[in-house]
C-alpha cells in the first residue's frame, strides 16, 4: 500500500517534469508506469536485460532528474548513450555510478546514490541507457 503511494508520487513528479519540458511531448500515463512496475516483478523470467532496465528506470526515481531526450537536472539518457560505447566495461562503470552517485562528468550537480539497488539491477539500467542511441553491446 505504501509502495503504491510512493509510486504514485513518483509518477506525478515525473509527469510534472515531462509536462514542464517544452520540447518533445511524450505522452505517458500512470497506467503505463504501473504496468512497468508489474514488469519488474516478473524480472526473474524476463530474458531481455534492456527491457528490465527500462522498467527499473521508470519505477525508480531516475526520471525525477533524467529524461530520455531532454536535459533536466541530469543529462538526457540519450546523451549518455552517445557519450559512451556500449561495452561491458562501460556497463560496469555506469552501474557503479548509478549505485554510488557522484558528480563531475556532466557538471557539478551530483547524482544521488542508489544504495538499495543490486549490481544486477544497476547493470540492467546501464544497459538500457546505453542502448538508447541504437548501439548494440559489443
Ligand atoms: C537527484 C537527481 C538524479 C537522480 C534521482 C538520478 N540521477 Fe543520474 N545523474 C544525475 C546527474 C546530476 C548526473 C551527472 C553527474 C556527473 O556529472 O558526474 C547524472 C548522471 C547519470 C548517468 C551518467 C553517469 C556518467 O558518469 O556519465 C547515468 C547513466 C545516470 N545518471 C543514470 C541514472 C539512473 C539509472 C537513475 C535512477 C536509478 C538516476 N540516474 C537517478 C542526477 C540524477
């Protein structure tokens, strides 16, 4: 029950940010977020780490600071994909950053740490972000 409330708040925060961005309008609704949350519960059976990562990014607080194509507080995830090659080394590098947080790569604003994520979850999220420019892992 409490988790549902938290998720709702995140969804609302996400929508405010989305609608605050004047550029592309991506219409996402609350049902979609809830559906993605359900997707995470099924992650044990999900074969595609990129899809798992996408669901995790949507259900965590990432979209409070990040948008797929627009710079918000943090860099657009598409820009991150363009900056880094999609290699295992970079998956690990970005997963560590997602877990530990930090600053200095894109500016002085720090990214929050995410101590409750497992390494596997953080790596799935990194894979999703790195896939956004269409590059395949190599
Ligand atoms: C409090 C705001 C905030 C939240 C929440 C947040 N980020 Fe970030 N993120 C940032 C900022 C700011 C940067 C740039 C950090 C820097 O310059 O080193 C960043 C950078 C990144 C990078 C690039 C790292 C690099 O070293 O190039 C990735 C990948 C990323 N975030 C993914 C995520 C994911 C996934 C989540 C959700 C688990 C998330 N972020 C949540 C603010 C945030």
